[in-house]
């Protein structure tokens, strides 16, 4: 299923069709003056995306708790410093 693009005028006049298509799993893009300004997705898809966003970025406390607690060794990334001229 392909995403559909609607002009703002068309989306306002056919809002029920926009919502129905979004509930069928298709993102519905809305344009204003030829530029994409909004997208309509189903509530289920929105909740899924919000959960992914929340899970992908731990909070500060989560980062602190994920630090090694035993002062043990850990592998460092093999990075080379960049050369700069002063």
C-alpha cells in the first residue's frame, strides 16, 4: 500500500476518507502550497512510534544506572584522534 498525498483543501473536504485510509495502515500526507506539512496516521501507529521513541532514548538516570559498577575493564572503541593544525 502506498502513502497518499492530499492538498490541505482536499484533506479538509474528504477528512473521513483520510482517516479511513490512515486506519488501513497507509500514512496520509497533507500538503500546503505544495509542501508537506502534516501526516495522518492511525492511533495504533502513533502509539507504536511513541513507544519506539521512548525506548530508543533512555533518560539520564537510565544512563547512569547502565554504567559499569565494578570498576572492571571494558573495551574501548578504536578511535584515532584527528590531526589539527594550531
